[in-house]
């Protein structure tokens, strides 16, 4: 399988000290390489990896004294990813699965809905909005750690790509969201007023 991994640029991978996300991306990348997958890692040039490394910059932004704007560098990295992946929809649509190791209570991982829109199942940690986005065994899998993610990724071909698209339509389509959002906002406002009166 051909896999792209995108690491934050602030710290190298694996990080010499702190670096939760960078450490997670590094561990997953190396595990996928050991399994024989063709992995491309988009990261800083000082990353240590067995994957094919595409470096946006020579070293981690934290160590680069010449870096004046740390918001611009990730845009350069994103352009590299998109250039190599062609169109985003084609990139996601041709993927066997999207591995999404969200390790914090993300309110909504937009990339998960984008993958489902392309008919691509998602394997993600059971954090934040993930249980609201995925149907286990139908549009993807929820896991608790790296080894489970790799195992779930191997079972992904059993999932139905049309069902992933249908899951997107049911939850995130342009027709559903405008219909449900006002109802949700009114509900939240009523709940807020009830709390303030108590």
C-alpha cells in the first residue's frame, strides 16, 4: 500500500524530547514501513525515518533561528503534499483507508468527513468527535493505540466504499447540515438559558 504521513514541522521526528504528535506520527510511520508499505513522510529534513522523506525545511522550526513566521511553513508543506498527491479528492479517494491518530478531544476532524466523502474508510483513535463521525465496522474503525490502528488498517478492505460515501451524506452533506444546524443552535441556546436561570 502507498501511504502518506504528514508530520508537524515544529519538532523533528522522532522528537529528542517532548513531542506527542510528532512521536505518534513517527512511530506509526516506522511501523507501516516495517510492514512493507511504501510510506512517504512529509516532515522536517532532520527527521529520522526509514520512509521516503520529503522535507519542507532542513530542520525543525523550533531549531531554526532564521524562521520568522512559523505559520507560513506548514503552507509550504501542504503544497508539497498536494503537489505529490495530485488532487486532494483523488488522493483520498484512491487511499485504502485514512489513518487518523487524533490524540486529543478534537471537536470535529474535518479530514475524516473529507475521506468519507471520497468513499474512503477511516481508522481513528476513540477521541473527541470520532464516535460521532464513524460507524464501527461500516465506515471505519475506532482503536485505542498504534498496534490496534495497524491491525484495523489491515481489515479495511472489507468495508464498503459506497457505504462510506452514504455515511458522509447522512451526516455532513450540504443538504443535511443547513437543515440541522439551526435546530442544534436553538437547542444549545435553550440549554444555556436553563443553566443561567438555575
